C-alpha cells in the first residue's frame, strides 16, 4: 500500500494497481465507462423461446409492435411471441439465420 501525506494507507491506489495487474493477466477483464467496477466477461447463450412466424409476406403491411407501428415489406416475416403477444417484422435473411422451424 502507498502511504498518504497524513500517514494513512492509500488502499485505493493499491486496489487500482491490483486491478491493472489482473487486467494484464486476464484480457477478458473490462473496465466500465465510468471508470468504476471491473468485471469478467463470459460467453453466454440466450435461452431459446418458441415464437410463431408467418411469411414471407406477399405484400407489405403495418405491424403493431411494442414500439409502435412498423412497416413490414413483401418478403419479410412477422414474428409473434405467444407469451407476451409482442409482434415484430424481420427481414428474410435475418429470419433464415436466426430461426429454425420446429417439426411437431
């Protein structure tokens, strides 16, 4: 620890050195923008939920979403979460990359 001019120990400076040293040892440590807490970043996978989809749309339509009215174009899909009843449009390439049909 460093000693302050009043003779007390400067734990903040020591802690900062420890954090910097740890960051060099573990590159996955991140510093928040406010300069505060440092935490580990880990890989996680979002839990899958089952949603309903219709499409590709033959013509454009307005979809009422949680954020207001959004235009879905021809070729887009419309997703509905049966738990919350939220709906949202999604482009076909993102739909294909994100969703898989469930065979029942």
